[in-house]
């Protein structure tokens, strides 16, 4: 709660921090995590957004526990249980967000990232997509990524940018 002084009167205003869900495949690798937490997240956090990070929504203990299990039926069944937890946590975070920042790098857009973009679009949430990868990934010369992914990004006024330096302006425009 912030107390503001306006024209001789005190009034209370809620400080509204926008929540931004970050969809990306970067949590799967050490190099990806390094780029995500050393470069991408600081850019977004410095702009004042609350970052909803799907890679941190599920307790590490659950992942570590199952990762250390011996190969077999018990491990597979435990992963099935944890996958439901991960999916539910990510779904709720997208619902609670004001929109999505999606990283679209790779030969093709990561299927999980594409799903999160589609879900956000179905909820009417705007998306800013970032593809710093210079490889061609579109269905034709008219796009930068898969036609449906790009459509969902732009559906509610979102933008697709190709330079990390363009992200602050795109977020400002899309999430005013």
C-alpha cells in the first residue's frame, strides 16, 4: 500500500506490479539456465515486473528425488505424478499473470513454450515473444516462427522481437 499526497489530501493507492510469466526451454540445460538468470530475468525484473518463473514453481526436492531414483516403473510412475504437479503449477501461474514473455529460440519453438503461449492467448493475455536465434524457423517468408505461435503472440496486441535490447520497449507497449 502506497500513501500518495494529491491536492492537499492523503489517499491510499495499491501499487500494482505486473506479473509476467516467463515461458522458455532454458531451464533444461546449464547453459540455458545461466543465460536465463544472468541475462533475461534481470532485464525484466529491472523494469519492475514480478517474474513468475515456471522453473521455480515446483520444489527442487521433488525433481531431485525422482531424478535419483533407479530406472524403472517406480521412477516412471513418480514422474507421472510430478508432471501433473508441474502442469498444474504452471497453469495457475499463467492464470495469475498479466501476460507472458516467451523465449522462442531453437530450431523450432519449444512445444511447452508454444503450449503456454496458446493457453495465454485463450485466456486473453498478451504475449511478448523474443527470438534472438537467427536461424529460420517460420512456415514461410511472412513469419518469424510457426504461423500459429506468431498468431497467438500477436492476437491480443503482443509483439515478437529479435533483439534483447528491444524487449523493454516491447513490454512497455504491450503491458502499458
